[in-house]
C-alpha cells in the first residue's frame, strides 16, 4: 500500500465543513499553578485554515459560509473530528458547530 503525504495546504473541506487549527491550551491557571496534561481541558478556540464551498441549497446553489480563512473562532467542545498533521492539532467540523467569531 502506498503512503500518502497530507499537508495542511492539500486539505480542502467539502460542503459546509471548516478546517481549524487548534490554539494551544493553557499551561497554568490564573493563580500561577501549572496544570498537568490530565487536568487540561480540550481547547475550544482556533484559527480557520480552510473553508468548504458552503452548504448546498435545494436549488443546487451553495450558501456562502459565514467564516473565512484567518478568522479566530470559538467552537463546541466535543464537535468535529480531531486531526494531527505535522505535530500540530486540527479539527474538521461543520460550520453549525462554530459558536462565535473572536476579534
């Protein structure tokens, strides 16, 4: 079986899917205590790396996605599929799982 090399630039989400690079989780609390890996929560903040063409409407056209590449977004905690590429963590999720755009 041939090996396939996947880069971030080769990932093209389909439909209303969004490919997000996960931001690093906090290493310590506000009080200065360092958190062990077992106590860290799954991050919910990330940067949009790629966006699909949008959800297909009944007439066959695509609705325009509300987010674009480069947007920082807040998404549902257990949404999407976690993917690890080149040492970085990503999540592939549906646009409806994005809760907010962060300025």
